[in-house]
C-alpha cells in the first residue's frame, strides 16, 4: 500500500510540473506574439495544488511598453545675449610727447586669439574719440580687452604731420597683438596711451667687397611669445640703398638676397628711438648682372617685370626677379649658373617671351633678348 501511495504522489507531482512548464511555455508564446517575449525563467508563478488534481494559478509579470527608438539630438545654435548688467567705465588720455591728442579714435577689442595678430579684428567691443584734452571714456561689460589709439590721417581737417603714429595700450606695442590685456571687472579702469614717434631707417646692402646689392629684400618684424609679427619691408635699389618707415620700438631687420650658389641672409636687432641712417648690411652676394632688356627686334622692353630661372634645377635662385626701368635698363643679382630670362605675363593676352641660355660667372653686363616662344 505504501508503495502504491508513493507512486500516486509521484504521478501527481509529475502532472503538476508538466502543467507549470506548459503554462510558462504558453505565456512565452503570447509575449513573443505581442513583442513582449522574455525569459521563461523570469516568470514567478503562484500555484495552489488540491487533491486529486492540482489547480494552477499563474500571476503574469506586468506588461511593459515597447521602447521607442532614441530621438536624434539637435544642438541649437547658441545665441549671444546682449549684456544687460551694469557696465564699467574705461577712461584715459591719449598723448604724444606729453601733449594731449585731440580727435584720436580709441578702439576696444575683446582679448582673444582673433586679435592677437598683426592687426586688430572686428567686431569692436567699444569705441570713442578724444576731446580737446585728449581724454576718452568707453562703457564696457566685465571682461578682458585690448585697447588701441588710432589716428585718421586721411582727414584733412586734422594735421597729424607731427612725427607720431598710432599705438596700442600704454605705448608698448605697434599693433593690438603686441598690447597688454586689460581686465575690466566692476570698478572704473584707466588706460592712458602714449603715441609712438615715427622714425625712418635707411642704409645700404653690400657684398663683402663693398659693392651695393640690388634687389635685396628687407623686412621688419618682432617676436612676441614665439610669434613673429611682420611690420612691412622694402627692396634695395640698383646701388643697394633702402629706406624704411617705422615707429620707435624694438624690431629685427632681416635681409635676403641671392648668393653665388643660393639664397643668403643676414639680420640686425634694432632698438629704435630716433631716425637711423647709414646702416650697412653685409652679406655674401651673388653676381651682379646689368644691361638692357630687349625684344627680338632689339627694342628696349621698358617697365617690364621679368624673372630669371637657372636651367640646372639643382641651383636655387632666391630673389631672381627684376623690373626694367623706362629705358629697359635693369640690374639684378644672380647665382653662378646657366640661366634664362622670361617676362611675367600680367594678362593672358601679353606675349610669352623667353631668352636663350646665358652662362653667369661673375659680375657681367649684357643685353638679354626675349623672343616669343
């Protein structure tokens, strides 16, 4: 009897287990059909078994909505909101040689990478004009700025032929990029600006033999924070003479020319306080070639831009460009090499002219002939 009883209990257990598994499979199929399929193991059934046959009650997990696809993120374009708080007054005086400057323009720029360069970059944060006492004032939001004083030399009403030029804040630089940062934050701020004196630099570029080097390229610059700020330049004339206008400040004068085998360079550091004349810059010059540029009929090619190219591509010619004068005369420095002369076509309709090959070896005088190709 005991054996039969145990067999009956085992049979009931098997039937109950089959019902539970069957109900789990049915629930899984229903969830798959509605997109809610989950693991059968996640179903937590609640069952009540009665003799002789068990009755199964299953509590299904709460249904969850199908997740929607992620929406694409759109970043709105930032809009600059005008400053509405209390502004700070920037005041100061513009002077030249200790005297106030009337009618000078003061411009203020935000201090960022856009104006740390050779020229200030708009938009301006503020601007003002000095009164009869050289005074100015500008209302600014809190921030960091660069300030400069500028003079309108094109205005015939004002006479600015007094030997001074425009400059940035406190007169320690030539451009906005060389000025100091000015912090504006609540209380009134003062920035006085002293205009710099205009100066002239003049002299000659010569070879080791003292002969003037024509066509040498001169440039003025200054390094600040590892950045080179160019201030303009000039080209020496047929006798090697040059003149450069600038302002009283520290600069570097660089010279480039053509040597016998390639470009040559020299430089000179200058602390300008007044005009500088009689400078002599010496370098290892190339061969000075002069003459008259002519066409195939022998007529001088006046006011003609031309270039000279070595036929040996291993030779670097440097500044091998020139221009004839009104008589067709020219003077140029060339390397020791075989070269050809060629005109520069300013317009597509201009003739394309090329010379025969000339061998340059030492200072020479001859008339290159340029013919149509």
